[in-house]
C-alpha cells in the first residue's frame, strides 16, 4: 500500500515538473544587424588611422604632456576605473554562487526540560553509562562542518556569471571610450587655445596699425586737410580693437581652465608652443573601411558585450521555470559534555537533496522573463544604433575635411588680397586719393577675414581630431 502511494506521488511530481518545464511562454526575439556599407567613399583602402597611438598621432610635446597627465588625474576617468572594479567583484560574486558553499559551525548551550514531559521523562530514565544518569540541566556542545550546493543543471548560475563577465568587459570598453573622448576634448581645447593666441596677436598688430593711421589723421587735421570726423572714427576703431583684445584674453583664460579641469588640476597657465598655431598643420587621416569600426570603436564593442550579457540574462530568466536541485550535507560531533565529544557515539552526519519547481502563481517569473527579453531587444537596437551613429560620424567628418580644405584655400586668398589692400588704402589716404571710410572698411574687413581664416583652420584641426576619435583611435596603448 505504501509502495503504491509512493509511486503515485512520484508520478504526480514528475507530471508537475514536466508541466513547469514545457510551459515556458514564447517570446519574440530579434537578431542584431551587423552589416555596414563596403566603404565610406569610393576608396577601399584598409589603412586606418585608429591603429596609430595617440602619442604618435599628436606631434606637439605640450599637447601629449597634457593628455598624459589627464589620463592619470582626470576625476571622471578615475570614477570609471572604480566602476570597473565593481564589475570585477560582481564576477566573483556570480562565480561563487554556482560553487558549493562550505562552512564550519561550533556552539555550546544549556537546556532544562520540564520533568513531567515526554522528553523530561526519557531523560530521567536514561543512563549514559551504568550507574550514571543524564546530568541536569542538560548541556550541549557541538562542532562540525556543513555544505550547501545548488546543482546548476540548467546553467542558470553559469550564465549569470558569464553575463557578469560580459558586463565587466563592457565597463572596460566604456573606459576606453571615455579615454578616446578625453583625448579628443583636450586636443580640441588645446588647438582652440593656440588659435586664441593667434587672434590676440592679430588684434595687437591691428591696434598698432590703427594707432599709426590715427596719428596720420591727426596730423592731417592740424594741417586742415581733414575734419574732426575722421579723427573720431579712427579713434573709435582703435578703442574697439582694444576692447576686443580683453574679450579674447577672457576666452584664453576660460579655455586654459577648461583644459586644467580635464587634466584634474586647479587653474594655472597652460604651457604651449609660441607661434604654435602657425606651425601646426592638419594631417591627412586614413579612414579605412567601415567594417573596421566594429573592432576599433570602444562604444560599439561595449554595446556588443552588453547585448551578449542581455542574451544570457534571458537564459537565466528562462531557467527559473525549470526545477532546481539542491544538496545539503553536514558532519560533526555533538554531546552534552566535552569529554564525550571524541567518542564515536558523538558522531553525526546528514545528507539531503531536494527538487523544487514553480507550479502555480508564476506571474512574477513570467514578468522577469518578459523584462529580460525586452532588455535584450533594447540592447539589439542600442547596438545597431551605435554602429549607425559611428558610421555617420566618420562620414560627416570626411565630408567636413574635404569642404574645409576648399574653404581654407579660398579664405587664404581673400586674406592675402585684403592684407594688400590695407597698405594700398593707407597710401591712397595719405595722398588724399582715398576717403577715410575706405581705409576703415578695408581694415575691418581684413581683420574679420583673418579671424575667419583662423576659425577655418581651427575647424580643420578639430575635424582631424574628431575623425581620429570617430574611427576609434586613442585608447590603444
């Protein structure tokens, strides 16, 4: 009879386990799309500037020194390094979950049981040895080892550990992406600082030229060749340039402090090459082929690892529908007196196993499973979006470089023509063959065109830095 009942309950248990295993809800999944165009332009050259180390890409010793200091002291980068350490510890936590847990336990206590109870009556009539009754109150001493282990039948714990590993590697790629952005931000700010120095020098040159013209106009007024009006107009022009000089100086201070913040230090002068802006030249950058972005861009690599972790999370959530197998074991010594602990009769041990599976009210498990799948789809879209964004960034910078080259060439010719017109207008004005307004207009246009030329060159340098970043350069040692 008992055998029949046992078989009956065993069969019922197997049916329940089969039900829980076969009733996993189906979810819509989507594979990621890694395809990219064959080339950015018609050129299929695989030479890629992202393979060049940043110390070789940037030739300015002052700039490389700033970048090197920033990689050591930048606070945001150091915060990211601690996040990597947190991710590394999470891997250790997940790894320990699917290994057996073993511990030691020791204890001592005392227990007084009421005499007129079944346990009290048994203790009163029990002899440990002939002529020796059970001591009262009863003491209890024990020492032993115990172990617990959830057998990872469905690889739930192993997949959770693998997901943690992928997220740790993703955090490393996140740090690499931050390094790339930090290097490009410092380089762009440094070139902007050189450009501001150049603008300040131009303003000071213009102030000198305008002051000389103002002296000439004053002499002409004294000789009754001109009226007070041109004197005031030229004087106003000098004052305007002097005011513009302080605006540029303020921009220099703010740019220096932005660099100091990135480097992780308090405000101080930023060392830079004298006349460095005139000597620096935008270098040609090889873009390679779009497929190389998948390996070179840290943000793409990070998104790929996050996607792999999200896929494993789905497997972990799916395993919650299946039965779990647990084993517990223990061995030790226990007695009411320390003197009996070393006797064989004090030995105790246990070994047990249990199988558990969800049967009813599984809404929480289904919700976790659905959420894990939604996060996986989210990671797929994020991965595809990152690839698309990387390709567009490179394409935009390649177009920008080409257009800026043409713009700089034309702007240089414009500056050359206007610079020559300044001398011509001054000579004509001195011989009374040109109106003072023509001189003023010529000087103003020449200064604006030189500023625009500087701005165009800064944009060229920024485009060079930005495409280096867009290609994934800067993070490789």
